């Protein structure tokens, strides 16, 4: 009995061992098969067309080990930069990893190209000049031409003088009376520079237009009229009124305007009847003025060209640019011209001027909300007191005497806004002293010669108590 039990237990143990052995063999076979499969290499050629932009989209399709397909990488393309076909040999074990790395490299490449495109855009932005830079460069180009023509003119004059001296010397040796030829007139260098820039189409704003111009702020200074011409700010080097003629009505943007219309005026003291009160200007029309002589009026003015243009500005409420010319020793023309903003022409009238000729006058008022003025009043030729009360700045009452005086006495108010006339004022023509006021007797003067300094001998010094400040101080 005991022997049978031992045999049964031995058989059971051996069967368990056999099962374990078979299982281990099966596991080993499976592992061996997997190792063999992993060692097999699958070669596949993948064609990748990549367009690189700042934003690159990468799509991954997972590889399937059963059919041996690898991942496919695609990228959106904007900048039409194509990468040539790339042959990718991948193993099943490392294919997925290599494709992902390739996608990452493509992404990095797109980022670098994106940065490059951004730098190109920034470069293009910096290359685009601002309006202020354009104005500055235009004036520099004018100055370059101007200096060239100045040197050319100086050389021409030197050659003429040299030739004249040689001729005079020869005539003197020959016994003839030596005569020096006068210098022949030549075109001004600044006008030559303007002509040069017109011929080369380098005028900044060749088309006239009303209002502010880009790059020229209120307070901008020009050192000659020629500089204003080449910028296109005031298109005539001599006339005080720049206007747009009838040819502009053909343009769609101006079809509703009545031409001519004024776009800018220059206050530079050329007319004897002008009056400049900064924010309020009385401007004399153009024509009939002896510009090359004593600046006085020598003929009647006519309602045409610039005069008619300013009149049309009143009806159409078109503002004009006002430029003031003041003396400046650092300018080659002796003046500096400052842009003082936009003004509305509010009224006009005709009257007899100082010289007895008919002139047109225009009142201009500065538009509110602009930067403050940087220039002072322009002093005009043969400046005189205003001929009529309407020309006085801040006028609120033409005659506060009410006709009691032979000459009207106007009153002004530059403080209140709006300005109001004085009220409750009784004007008298003689001094009236109340009976309660005690009038002191007239003091006896001293006998000092020179300064009154000694209070012991001088009644004036005694009353004053010390030195007279207006006699002994500040160079008095």
C-alpha cells in the first residue's frame, strides 16, 4: 500500500514537471520568433513635400507592425519653399522614432524660416521711410544741389573777372583805355536747384492740396522759400498766396469745389497794409505792390488769381496754411519761415490803402486745438498804427467816449472768453476831483546837479529816504 502511494505521487510530480517544461519551451519559441521578426528590416521610400511657414502642422499616422508601414509626416506650406524627396529607410524598431525626429527637424526648420521672414518684414518696415525722414531727405537733396550751383556760379564769376583783368591789362599796354566788362546776370542758385529737382521728379509733394502735409508739423521751420517749394508746402518762391487753379476741378475729389482756392499764404512783411496779431491776421491781397523797390503799393489790386482764391475760401470754408517769415542771420536768405498752422478766412473787404490805391483785405482766424504758436508777430514794412478800429486785436468797443472826443477811443479785451465790452463806464473829458479829497501842494524842487543822493542838502533825497533806483541802479 505504501509502495503504491509513492508511485502515484511520483507520477503526479513528473507530469507537473513535464507541463512546466513544455510551457518554458513554448515561451522560448515565442520569444525567439519575436526576436527574428524584430531583426527583419523593412525598407520603404517615403516622399515628403514640405512647405515651410511660420505655423507648421505635423500629422502622425501610427505605424502598424503587421503590415510594416511607418509614420507619415505632412506640413502646411505657405512660402512655396519645397524640400526635395527624401528616402527614409526605417526599421520597425526605430522607424517611428526617426520619423518623429524628422518631423521635429522640419518644425525647427519652419520656425527658423519663420524667424527669417519676420526679420525680412522688419527690414522692409525699417526700409520704408517715415514722412519726417522724407521731408528731411528732400531738403538735404535741395541743399546739395544749391551748394553745387553756388560753387558753379562762383567759378563762373571768377573766370569772368580773370578774363576782364587780362583784357584790361592788354588794352593798357597797347595804349587803349581799359574797360572791364560787367558781370553778366545769371539765374539764382536756389532757383537752379528747384529746376533741377523738378526735372528729376524729386519734389516731395508735386500735387497741390489743402490742409496739413505729412511730415510737416506746426512749428516746422524752413530756411528759405525754395525749401518750401521743393517740399511742395508753398509752391511759389515769390508770391505770397499759393492756390489751386481751375485744372483741379477735373479730379473727382475736388469736383464739388469752386476754383481757384487758396492753400497757403506767407506773412513776411512785404505789404504795408498787413496786420499780424498772431491768432487774428489782417492779410492784404496780392498785386500792385513794388516788391523789388520800397514795398509800397503802386497800383490797384484786381479780384483774380490769389485774391479770388481767398474769397472762395470764405464761402467754402477751406482752411489755409499760414507761414510766417522772420529775420534770421543764420539763413542764407536772411529769413526763417515757420509753419504756424491752419487758419480760416472769415471775411474780406476792399478799401483805399496807405498809398491811396484800392486793395483787398482778408481777415484770418487761427483754428482752435492746434499746438501753440512758436513765432511772434511779423513786423511789416512801414508799420503804422491801424487805420481803422476793425484792425485792432481783441476789439470790443470802437469808441468808449461815445463821440465826446474828436478821435474815437477803442477798447480791447484779450482776457475774457468770449470777449465782452466794459459796462457801467461813464466817460468824462475833464478831471473831476471830489470835494473830500485833499490835494497836496506842489513840492519845491532841489538844486542838485547830477544825482540826488545827499538827504542833508537835497529835499528830493530826503523825501525818498535813499538813492533813487531809476538814477543810480541798472545803468540809470
